[in-house]
C-alpha cells in the first residue's frame, strides 16, 4: 500500500451518514497497524474520511450500533459543555492519573494548563501559560457581528504540550460560517479530527458536537441577534478514520453482518438482520428517548461528584 484511501460520504441525518461512512470504510479502507495494538490484535481498517451531514438535528439522529447508551450520549454532551474541565491533571506530575485535557477546556481556556508547584495545596495545581483565550465567546461575538465571516475558527492543538503527551487531542479545529435565507440564519460547521475511532468514539463525538453547536453556539447567537438560527450542514473530516482491529469482530456482529444481504456482507453466524434504517436507529425526539436523555443529567452529575471525591488529595 502506498496511498491511504480518501473516502467521501454524505447523507441527510446523523445516523444515516454515520452508517454510510462505516460501510464505506469497511469496504474500501486499508489495513494499518497502530501503536495501541496488542500482539494478537488484527490490523485496523483505516482511511481519510470526509462526511457531510445535511441536517444534523433531523431524526433519525441516533444509531444503535455505537457502543454506548442514551446516558453516555448525555454525559458526553455535558462533558463538551465543560462539566469535567476540572478533571485535568498537573502536567508535570507522573502520579496524577487525571486527564491531560478536555475539549471544552482547550476551547474556552486556550493557552493554559496546570502544573504542580511547591506552593500548591492538595492536588489543585497552578495554572500555567502566557495567555487565556476564550475561543467560544470570541467566535459567538464575531458571528453576531459578521455572520458571513470566514475567520470563525477554534483550535485545540497546543504544540508545547501535545507533541509529547501520550494521548493528545483528536479534535483539531471547528470552523463556522452562517448563511442567511428569508431573514433566518443557518449555521454551517466544518470539523476536523486528527484521529477518530470510527467504531468506538466517532458517533458520540458527532452527537456531542452537534448538541454543542445547537445549545452553546447557535442558541447564544439567536439570543443576541433576535434571529432564528438553524443548524445547517456539518462537514466532518478525519485524517485517520479507523476501526481498531480488536473491534472489527464486534462491528461485524452488531452492524455489518446484520445489514440486508444485498450489501455483499456474508456471515455464518445466525444473526437477526435489520433490513431498514429505522430498525438500526433511534429517533432522538421520541418521547421515551427524550425522557431517558433528560433524566440522565442527574445520574451524570452524581457520577462526576463521585469521581471528584475519589481524586481529591
């Protein structure tokens, strides 16, 4: 293999486009080893992938094949809105097992990190960095003043840290521009990932960023301008969009081998096939799903509180 494939898919809804992309990757991706493999793991399936979701907030939004549940989606949305920003570690403390970053922290407090110093009490750490940029507020303010601007971009990558840490940010940038029609705004978004686990993480990433765009960016622009703001197309590019070798068996059992037979997937396993998209997806706006999603907030808050208690020193 010399060239890594560059694949493209588009679809109307989040769940539909995600499934199309998985099928495209499974059929046309190349095989790659990764630094995370165990000796017995098969090679991953990998490609550079570009997905375009035309109507991110239209049902069906949720694909059943992602390895998680409604509570996990709610938790990830809350995480992306900053509820776990205090979980980051002191970067110079090898015994600190907390996270190296959060996406919200990188977007809201770009340029800062924490280190342990002799003056610290407990495990709090000292905030370091020469600047502190709230990219979220800057983007919202700019879009309110100049909705047509091409300069509305947020980034996560901090080379002074990320070239040397074990698990650097996968999300790299988010770019926004608004179109206008009949006096209403349409927020378009381009999202770029350096590395994106197509099976284990991507769907939660896409759902979480869709809700972030709706609840944090679009709702605030709507509030400040008095104009209706819709979510228009979301374009998603991953430099490496992959299914790890250890996950291929599960992906086949939960999705690929259960697709209609005309998809050219064959398996000796006695599995129940799901012949229509509706059988493979949930509608986010279904009352039962909404109830589970809304009730999950209290559960997630309790989970965060328990983590905080366990990691206090």
